[in-house]
C-alpha cells in the first residue's frame, strides 16, 4: 500500500471521514421506518443498525476520551438510539462529533485499550470507527435502496481496516471457531484494488493469518475497483453480484475465506 495513503489517513483524517460518512448515513435514515429489515445484517432492523453505529461511536468516544485501558466502564455506558426515527439524524451527528472531539483530546500514543492485541489503541479505534462508518453505510444503502458510492482511496483504507482487524491476533484468539476454520498450511489469497493503490496478500498459517501489503503470486487473486472489493470482502455484496471483480485461481479457497469472514452484525 502506498505510503502516501498511509500519511493521508492519520487519526485526524479518519475522524473527519467518520463525520462525513456518518452525516450521509444520518441523512439517509432520517425519519425512515425503524423496523425496515437490513438484508446485509439479517438479524437487524434499521433501528438496530442506527443504534449500533451511534452507540458504538459514543462508546469509543468514552473509551478514548477517558483514556481507558480496560473497557468495562465504556461498555456499561453504551447509549441506545432514540426510538423516534425523526431524532436519528441529530443523534447520529452528535455522536460522530463527540467521537471527533475525544480523539482530538489525546495523542496517538495515549494508552487506550486495543482489542486487536496491539498497543496502539488510539490509532486502532480511529481507523475502526472509519471502517465501521463506511461498511454500515453500505448496510443502510441495502436497507433503503440507496446507491452506495465511496471514493477509491477511502475504500482502500476501509478495506485495510477490515482485513487488518479480521487477521489481528486479538480477533484470532477471541473467535476460536473462526481460528479453527481459517487455520492453513500456507494457502495464499491476493486482493488487489485497481483504481487506487491497495494490495494485500493473506497467508493462512496454522496459528494465524499473516497479512502483507504487497503484490505477489497467490493461490487465488481477486482484483477490481476498491469499493466493490470492500463490499465483497465485508460480505455486503455477493461475488456473483460484483460484476467488476475478477477472480483468478482457486475460487473455492476464496469462497471458504468469505464464508468464514462472518463478522456481520457484531462488527
């Protein structure tokens, strides 16, 4: 992945994007039917989706702003969404602004709980909120029949968040079923965005998934526009519906990967 992209998407850039993505999401859901189903998160209604997005942003704001190295108090302080959908737009916008202020009050090396197993909680959560906002806006688009668009550079950054989180040591250790399914003996998958700099090589090992940012030969290669790649990898669009993606090599290996990347309603 290009260093230029990494420099652009620092903590403050992620939070600016969180505010922007949430603003669009909030405008879409404003006053809509609270019990409308969300087809990309089959157990959720639109109210559940709104509650998750806004509640998570407030929870992370509490975690980061409070410099918490243990998350229980932030979890306990989860704020549910209003039941009246006409209040959702203001509630969501306020939550995103609250998160932005919380991150502005800390440095990247401020000690904050990092569920990935790393030690950089502030950068982790800034990127995670950004990835959440991008992917859950796709959920809202699916629920409401809206057209989903995302700039290629942002889609690459959101794909990086998805892949890095899903292959993290913390996720592997806390999802034993996932770990069992994804153990391997060196099988490789290469994901390649074609409209912005972004390439990843995932290698399935016995005790972890190794993720590299590189171009390389692989058992299966999936390439295409970054936004479509993000939607397929995050299970927001089926591969059969992604006409602009090209798959070369072991399709069954990719199908297995997607089948077990099931972090849909808890991500």
